[in-house]
C-alpha cells in the first residue's frame, strides 16, 4: 500500500486538476499515477517532471526500444514495482525480446543479440548497480551510439533512477493493482 494516497480529483486545486488532466491525458486518461500522483502535491514539480520525462522518453536521440530497456533495468535494480509494470507493458510494442525482458525480471544474465541493446544494458547496469561507468564501456558506447546519444542515455538513466527512488521510497502500488509483483 502506498505511503501517500493520490489526491482525489474532487480535492485538487484548479492547477492540480489542470496538471492531472495534462499528465493523465498523455498516459491513457483518468488520474495521474505513479510518481506524478505524488508530485501533484507540488504542482510546479509535477509540471517540470512531466515536461522533462516526456522529453526524455520521446524527444531525445535514444530510440524508444533502448529507452524502455534502460528503464526496465533501473526498475529491476531498485525493485520499483510501479515503474517495472508500467514499462514492461510496452516492451513488446517497442521491439524488446520477451526473453530479454524476462531475464531482467528474474535477474538472470540476458542473451542480447543487438549491439545497441548490449551497450545500453552495460551502461545502465554499470551506473545503477556499480554507481560508476568505466572508461572502456563509455568508449564502446560512444563508438556504437555516438556521443550525443550517450549523453541522452545517461540523462535518461538519471531521471528514471530518480523516479525509481521516489516510487520505492513511497511504496507506490503496481498500476491497476492486478499484476504480479517483482520478487525482491
């Protein structure tokens, strides 16, 4: 159970309601969920996080498939239930192999065929699990992805790590409450 309940629609200020509708509208409608349900308590934070998160997901040089791969690794690293389930639902739609997603879920060593997926996995894992990016992995990432994409990727990793920490810190429930939770 979440440590902070979302603000009911009928108790939101006009600004909170406007932001809720903007945030939820881009994510299927209804009420804002996940970290946004918390951030709506500070509308300015919610607005900035929404703009930044939307840009990082859809406006950078990192293909959507690789964004989702990085987010899944982060969610699994932190066992961020909401983040995992919200993003795992899109994995097949963006072209991630089910075996890869399952290996991340079970913390198994994944068999990765695509070079760009291998390097995104390496960069994300080093930064989240090891809290450092080696020179060798950085150079390989620049060779495979290019400098701008590596900059965008590391920024995405930072943002979604922040999201994972907020979700775990406030024990945010799995979306729609019906999915099986990740094991610790």
